[in-house]
C-alpha cells in the first residue's frame, strides 16, 4: 500500500494508495523528480479524488489529470 516505484526510464511513478504526499515528494526528490500532488505533506492520495489542487496546478493542471 505504501509502495513508490519508478519505471526504468523514470517517466512513470507508481504510487500506492497508502502513501502521503510528503513521502512521495521525498522519494521522487531523490531522483530529481516532482509530481503534481497535495499541498500539505500529511495529506493522503485520496486528495486526487477531489481533483487535487497542487502548488503546480497553475502550470500543470490538477493532480487528477
């Protein structure tokens, strides 16, 4: 439930539904990557069900996209 894996070309992240955005950001930062996700690190991935407003939404859209 808390898995975070990257494809071999590092273009696709598979993120388990038990994660919180803080853990996701930390793991992806190790690879110099970022994802459109929650603004608060304690928020879970359920945020996407409501559209997913992010700090990156102005540029990249909502997390659900």
